[in-house]
């Protein structure tokens, strides 16, 4: 394979397809540059990865499609992106390809890259323990190094698939700790704040935010604040918030919001873990399209949908899913988190135990960067 560009330094191609991947990718890049300050990095991701010092090829907002029905609807665009990605990797000719989560896209790229004799490091495992376990056989064949961030994943791969993967710890621990260390200021509000985190993609925000906002009317002694997702415009939120004059929109400061909140309504995903690491009592709210939910219910084989409950292997936080995610149920659960001292204290204690579990692997970004650097230099 002939390179289109000739650089005297190591070349890294990194692909992330979501906001959380952009965050973890940016910290991986920073750690990688400490080991290889002349590294040339090309990436798919977001503004955080770009700011960390890479050449951004595609922004994740052009890649993220949520749910089975949405993926099928946008399949031509997805296939076009995959073809373009392969061509771009060929041109760049990286020393190592780093794939961050985003399995629907990245596993296709990994399989192809293996045939091109490109070294593949996968950082943040696809959630094959939840569904699509049959992916693992192919993953073992096309991934040179798997770096996992959830403590139970190392045992899962070893015991069930005889695959030795490396647990590096969870990168969110260092991110949250660093934020709390450097930010002491709180968001100004006349009343205690309840955070609303409705997700990062338009489809999920449209489903969940209207219901979450109705809850605010039942708590006049609290201020509610919506975390605006990176990549989403102010105008997108204005139609939802227009009837609620006492609800704030917080832009580019989700962590500042969590650091200032007494409770939170959170969609499933990474946000549930971030909220827990800030020690904020939370209710998990999930609602998808009827078609996507019906398919998921048949295929997904896990007890919980929130990372907090999955890692702790018990119902630490209440999960309100699909039809259970309604105003009455959210009001009931939020009232408990604001007024039931015993429940609040128990949840916060569980959050502390969760943090200890996630710190056991070490500094995730540094450990991952060391593996990526070693693979690029062909040193296992």
C-alpha cells in the first residue's frame, strides 16, 4: 500500500462517532502526544478531538443515527461514509488505526483494515455482553488489541471467549476529577437546581425532553436546567423550552451544571455514569421510537440499561423505560431524590463504591495511549 503523504513521524488514524467518543478520544490524543509529540493524527470525531491537535475528517453529528429504524432509514448515508472512510485511511496510510466504541461503523472498518494489514486497536469495547454476542468471533480475528473500560468486561471476554483483553480503567473518572479540581464556581440560580440531560442526538432529545420538561411544573421550589448537547443549535431547543420560562438552557457546560445540581433527570448512556461520578442523585429516563424499542426488547439481554446499575450489578438508580417514562412516574422518583434523606445517602454511598471500581484500572487515557503508541511502533 503506497502512502499518499510522507511524514517522518508516526501516523495515527482515530475514529469516534459520538459525543462521548469525542471526549475520550480527545484525552487519548493528549496523552498520546505526551508520548509522541511529533505524532500526526487524523480523526473522525468532534471539536474536542480537533482542539486536541488532530486533522478532523468528519464530525460525529453527521454520523450518529439512533435506533434500529433510524439506522435502516439512513443506511445509504452510512454506507457512503464507510466507503469514504476506507479511501481516506488508504491515502493516509496510518501506522495504527484506533477505533473508539461506535461498533456499527467501526467493526466494519476493523474487518476491512485487517485485510489491509493495518494494526487495529479498539478502545472502549462494543457492548457485546448486552446483544450481538456473535460479533466476538470476528472481533478476535480483526482486532489486534482490545482495551476495555468496564471492570466486568475483562472477565467476560476471558471466561466466555478465551480472549485476553486489557482493562485500563474508565476515562470518565479522570475527566470528572480534573473538572472538580479546576472548577469551584456554581451556576447562578435563585433556587436549587435539577439538571435535565436529554441526550446528544436529535431523535432522542425530541422523544424525551418534552416529557422531562413537564416535570418542572410540579417542583416550583426548584430551578430546572437543560444541558445543551455539543453540536446542537440553540434554535433546536427553543421550541421545547418556549412554554417553560423558568427553565434554563445551559450551553457547553454540562459538567458545570452537574456540579451545581441537587438531582438530575438523565437519559441512558454515558451521562448516567457522569452524573454518578459527580455524586448527583438521578433518575434514568429512556424512551425510543416504538419500532426501535420493540426490536431492542427482543434482542437486548441485560438486566439494566444504565451503566451505573450494570457496573454495580444492582438497581442503584431507578430506570424508567419507554411507557414507564411518564410525568407521574418521574415526579414520584424525583420527589424521593429531593426529600428522602435515607435514599439520597444510600445512593451517594453506592456512587463512591462505583468510583473505586472504575479507578482500579489506573489512568485510562494514559494506559490506552501507551498501548496505541506501542502498537504504532510494532512493540507489543
